[in-house]
DNA sequence: GTATGCTTTCGGC
DNA sequence: TTACGGCCGAAAGCATAC
C-alpha cells in the first residue's frame, strides 16, 4: 500500500494553529527577491477550491484569493520534519517492509501480516488512519493494490482522508479510464508526446504497440510504460538509506552573469553543505552546479574526482570552475544558482593514537 | 556486445 | 505589464574499457 499525507505542510500549519482551519491556507517558499516572489509549496483544500495549486507563483495565488480571508505562511521545514518523523514511526509498526519516499509518502508491504488478503489489508489501513489521526492530528490517504504502481495511483484516487482498494482482478478496469499522466514518469513533456501519439488515457496506452513505444521513448522507458499500462510492476518495497546527494539552491537578488556575484551565494551554499556532510561523516567525489536561467530553463555542469574531496575550499573552487564553464557556454542570464555533492563515502574513523589516552 | 561510469535533463513532491 | 522554490532520485545519452 501507499500512504500519502494529505496537503501535508498546510495540514501541519493547521495543527499548530487550529484557528486557521476553515480558511484558505497557503504555504509558500518566498525567494526574497520581491515582496511576493516565490512559489506555492502546498495549499489546503479550502484554498484549492479557489484554484490555488502547488508550484504556482505566489502572486497568482494572492490574485485568486483577493477579497478572501486567506492565510499565507512561509515553509517551516523543521516542524514538518518532526511531524513526518512521528508519523513514519507509527506507519513502520504496520509494515513487513517499509520504504519512505520524500517527507510525506511511504510504501508499506503488508502481504505477510495481511495473509495476502485485501480485506485484512483494509482493516490494517483503517486502523493506521485512526492511529495517525489520534496521535498526530494528521489525516492521510491510502491506496492498496497488488503492487507499488497500482497502490500509488489508488492513493491518488480519493483524497483527503481516502482509502482506495484495487484488487488484482479490478486493476485493468480501474486504470483504463485514468489520464496517462497519472503514471509515474509521465510529466508535462512526456504527456505532450503521448498526446501527439493519440494516447490520452492508460487504456489508450494498453492498445498502443510496444515496438512504437520503445521507438519513441527508448527501450527501457518504453517497456516500462507498456507494463505500467497493464498495472504490472515487480519492484520491491525497499528500505532506503541515506540520501545519495545533498544540494542547495536559491534565487539570486537579480538576474546576472557575473561570476563574482554568483559565487557570493554559492560559497554560502557550499558552507552549508559542508557542515551537513560533517555531521553525517561523509566525503564526496562529485560536485555539480545548477543554474536556472532567466526563462526558467535549467543548466547544470558537474565534475567527478577519482578520490574523495575533503576541504571546503576544494568544493568552492570546483564549483567556481564549473560555473565559469556554464556561463561561458550560454548567453542567458542566471536567475537561481545552486550546488550539489554526491558520490558519498563514509569518512574513515579518526585513528586513535596512544597520545589520546 | 556488455558492463560501467559520468554528465545532463526530466519528473515528483 | 510582468510576475515562478528547493529539494530529491531516475534514466537517457554518451564515452570508455574489456
């Protein structure tokens, strides 16, 4: 099954201040460039009634909520991480196998403890919804299916506070009428391509020739889309370890191509990442920089070393070199700038010396 | 031909 | 009038080694 926390950030804010519950609540990432520049992270369902959506520019959300008693709040990640941790702890007690995905989602394999029965799985899901609600005051939505792919789509079917079961024999009929972009991996661009192929629903995809599909999307993705249309997925629910990359990105005060200006911001990000690495005891082999250009297109450059990097100065120097290259290879101005490290290895334990004793 | 590694882009939340 | 975040992982595309 897939568990999804309903309008999570906004629901956390409602929990902290129940007085706002009946108003539109919009949780925002303010970029700091101007008063209202930034994007909507999450909105509660009252705000959604007015057409407010995740990813929308804040000014647009304000426009839609003009003359309404709405609440706009900045994201408070620390709060959401704490609530998330508490909920995840509860969910884990219901699962044979557990896989957290991001801050507000988790897959649970309950095959064994439900003895393969969907009715038993339903009872588990209902109990879990009650327990999370009473302990953390957060409503969740759950999809139960024969595999992760179907569970994920089922969870989306009814929310908030929804529970949707899709048994194996119901899978085809359940999926067929749904728009193809419900499938993981079909975003805006892929959806456009699908549309040009005459594929609007998952049912259309079922009838589409697999050879043509791999011709358009490549061997692996084409085969995946074909299987997905039939509700086929054998990927296991797997515990995830630590993150494989750490990145920081922010919006610049103004668009620029000036390396010195960009490095001011980037150095702060490097320090932040470096501190985080230190806490986790990690070294890294790969440095990437990413730039969001004025027209919101994205460019990135990266460099991988044979052995791990250790010093903050090295990280900063490599990032600067990569940005120099990136700027060199475009005429566009840069709006947002970020840096990412990956290719982690564990820092070797401090060698103990006799003199330490 | 296959395996592997690196860079870049895409998509989800 | 224009206006728009900050993360993460997956996979395509390419190069290289054997």
